[in-house]
C-alpha cells in the first residue's frame, strides 16, 4: 500500500484559514483511506475462516490423515511396522492352520498368517506415510479424516480389527 508523507503543522505556528481547511482535507482523506481498506477486507476478500463444525473443509484425496488398514487384505508381513520411524504400529499374527482354507488378498497375494492384532497409536504417528508406501497389498492407506481427537492418549490407539472400523472408513472415504 502506498503512503503519502504529510508535512506536520507545527503547533507554534498560527492557525490560518488555509491550514484549517488543510487539516480538514487531511482528516477526511485519512479516514477515507482507512475505511476503504476496512471495506475491502469486510466485503471484497474471500474469508479465510469457516464456520466449523457447521461447515467442514474437504481435504484433498492425497492427504495424509488418519490411517486405515483394510485388514482383510493384510498379509501380516510387518513391513509397515518395520518402516515406521516411531514404532507406533503393533501387529500380532499367528501361523494359519495348514488344513485351513487357502485365502488370498484382493490382489491375489496368499494370506499365510492370521492377523490377530493390528493397532496404530495415532498419538505417536507423525503421518509420514512410510508405512503405506511399503505395504505390498496396499491395504494400509491414509484417509482424509482429520476429526479424531480424543480426551486421553490411550484412546488414540486404533484397533483396525474392531467391528465398527469398516463403517467408520465407509463414512469417511466416499
Ligand atoms: S504414517 Fe509414519 S509414523 Fe504414522 S504409522 Fe505410518 S510410518 Fe508410522
Ligand atoms: S505392510 Fe500392509 S500387508 Fe504388511 S502388515 Fe502392514 S498393513 Fe499388513
């Protein structure tokens, strides 16, 4: 914004009619400039805030927010846990019974282990995305869900084998 340097009127100088009108001119132009800036921001500039929670931002599809493991396609390979720089992925798996039905992931990878625990402590997660990058079946993905604050740190541990986890994911990922 350009600014005009005005010569200050010394108080010791007598007030002439010309100076009196000059003072009025300066006051009016100064207030007008200020009001123009105010009006510009009040009506002319797109708001930078939203009325959350009535209005919600939709994050870009490639956002790295809360993680989701589509456990049916997880082969318990531990690669995500090994890649995680903060060790916040907890996996427990047992060997499948040799007489059990042969099962595969949706991309045709044989599932040789039974996943019995898959938990991510999102309070520790730094959302670096390394775990999703190494996942061979691409069952581990970031969602665009950013509303998962909790009152206790313990509640930030998400069990991806919990019965309601799929319905949460379907609600978030359209
Ligand atoms: S996003 Fe990074 S910190 Fe979070 S679970 Fe994956 S690897 Fe670990
Ligand atoms: S990398 Fe993927 S397939 Fe392997 S344990 Fe992690 S989520 Fe499961």
